[in-house]
């Protein structure tokens, strides 16, 4: 399944947020969206998943979702969004309970995704007992359980410490080589973008427009071994972004 | 250099500067700690026992006049009288019946209306001003009206308690709903959960801590209103018993009645505590 964004523009009151964003997220492709803070990255992601409506333009799906897909556009949130009153397994089954799957099938899916995210031993733990990295793994398991066509990740690693971030990035790379999911990955961390993105979309400062799209051809699984090359790409992206970031920074300080 | 410093250089390889004088090596003063309540087991029963013991001692020695305050043993004797004659159950039963009926229905209605206010903008716009206007009215002032509307019997007393319980529950409930993390609701929507599922599995459990702490308040209000209503027009009930004892200046019975109320309050608070640790076990 492909996602097509066509001429998306949006304002919050007098604040222009996004201008003329056109973008295609192909099947099996991970598109990273980077940009200075306040450029409308997260807003764009909410449009893509249908949680908010843009003032102008549209988001289109083309092609059938893969067989067995329960929720084609599935989010992974920065703050994990786990229900504190449900155990790990309960948080996963939450999103399956409305689907008429039958108890046996549901249990099968829960067991499967918990095994895939190495959480089987923690199925009855409460979220408060888990570290940040574990919580995000539960959120990833929950997203996997509905077999999404496109994962919409809103700074999924930003709330985690550096080591945990590395570990989870490895997990995501491994997962993507096994499942070939497509994703829109919003982040402000360029290192994540060059590790996980097939393409990197650089947004300008507010109002966000597409400044440049950088394609990285190297397969994700090989990237860990070619850090030096990635470093160069990262620096290039940073050079594109730097002026925007600087001006965005000054803008916020000046206006607000 | 003082002699102490010289001693130190003698004892250790590295010379230790003077401990006492300013500028020398000294331990960093401890400034943390405190502000952290910890459970201290036997203190609360001991305070009770000590207080009652002192009171008994004062009465026995004549320090506290029997007219001013009867001894705890006398109050207990009055209580045993109640048990022996069997009237305890008449009074206690009548009170508990009114309390249970009024509080349960007041709470259920309050939760229902609170959820409506929390979930629907129209209900919020229409009902919040109404709740704010009616909440501060002392319900006991309306008892004469309730007697006309619901009869002199159980109806008016139950209604007083019901209304008294209803308003704080409404406020606690919609406050709880308002405080549910919007991100969790958005998560539910993004996974395609039905509206009813979002309410049942995300909003109600999220509001439950606030609802349960609202119960603590509404129960206390209910007990106060119960006694007040029973004092105005009832043959049986703890309030009626206290009123009767008061008008006869039977202070031992009065103390026994008040002590029963206190024990009732403690019991209910304990029950709510149990309910909290059961329903909110995910918290801690």
C-alpha cells in the first residue's frame, strides 16, 4: 500500500504551520521527516494517520492493505501511550478486542508479537514496572499486533536515553529486514534518520515546506557497519537544516 | 597549627587538616531527609488508648465531673444496654439502611451525570452551572421540602442523603474525566477503537482514582446528613438516639451514640481504602 500526500497546507489560527507538502510513502519504504522544532512535523504525521484534518490538500491511500491487516495506519507515540491500568499483554490485546477475532486467535497474536519484541517474560507486568525502552517495545508490539501497512512514528525514541535508543534502533532495523514494513518516521535526531530512513525529507522552518529529499540507497541492515559514510550524509542533511534551525530558534525567541 | 593537627600528621601518612577550625576538612552537613511520611505501626491505637485511659482516670479520680463528661466506662455501659435491649439493631439498622440506599443511588446518579458532563459538551454547558448553583445549598435546609415531596418516612431522609452525595460525586467524576490523558484517547482513536470501548477502557478507568477519592468526601457528607435528618424527624436511627439522649441529658448515651458514628466513619473509610487498593492496584 502507498500513501500519497497532495499539497497539504495548514494554519493554526494566524500561525502558518505547513505549506504545500506533497510526498509519497511507497510500500516497504521508511521515510524520515526531519526539521527544526515547531516546523509542523508532528502535525503532518497526525494528518497522515487521520487524527487531524489539514486545511487544504489531502492524504490518499492507494492499493490494498496487506492481507490480515487490521489497522492500516498505526501510530507509535513518543510518550508510549500505554494504559497504566493494563498489563503488558492487556495493552496489546486492547487494540484487538474490538475486532471480533475470538479469544484463541487474539491470544495467538498477543503471544506472537510479545515473542517478536522479546517481551514474553513480561506479559503480566504493569507499565510502571518497565523502563522507558521496555515501554516503547510494548508500544511497538501493540503496533505490530494489528499488522499495519504503514507505521507512523512520532519521535518514538526521543523520550529514551542514548543507550536504550541505540538498542531500540537495532531492534527496528532487525524488524524491518524481517517484515519490510513501511513507515513515516518523524524525528529531530539526524542520527536516527540516517540509520532508519530510505529517504529523508527535510522540512524548512515554520511554515514547513519540503526543503530537500535525501535518498540513502544503503540497505538498513548494512548501515551499522558503514558509520563513516552515514556520518557524511548526516552532515550534509545538517548543513541543509542548520540555517533553518538557527532562524527558527531566533524566531521563537524573538516573537513569543 | 593546633596540637590536634599535629596528632593527625603523626597518625596518618597524608596530613589531615584541622577538623575543628574553619577551612579544614569536615563532613558535609546533612541537609536532606524529612518530608516523607512513613508508616509508624502502633502509634495510632496507642494514642486512642492513652486518651481514653486518661479520660477514664480523670473521671474516676473526680478531676472530670460526671455531669460535664461521663466516663468512657459509663458510655460503654450505655452501649451494652443498647445491645442487651436489642434496640442497637433497630437504630443501627435504620441508619445503615438510609445511608446505604441514599449514598448508593446518589453515587450512581452522580457518576452517570458526571460522565455525561465529561463526555458531552451540551451536557457540560447545561449542567455545570446548575451543579455549581445547587452544590453549596445545605441539603438539610431542604428537608422540609423533601418531607412534603417524599413523605415523612424513609423517603425524605434517603433523598437528603442522595442529594448530598450526588453533587460532590458529579464534580469528582467530571473532574476525573477531564484529567484523563488526551494522548491515551488519541491512541485509542488511532487504533480504531469504538467510542464505547474508549469510554469503557480508557476514560472510566482513568477517572476512577478521582471518583474513589470523591467517595471519601461524599461518604462523610452522607453520614453528617444522615444524623441531621434523623435528628429532625425520625423515631429510630443513631441520630434519633443521640437527640433523645441529649434532650434527657443522658450524656453517657450521647457519648455512646457519637462513638458509634465515629466507628461507622472509620469502618467506611477502611472499606474505601480496601476498594482503592483493589481497583487501583496498577498504581503502586
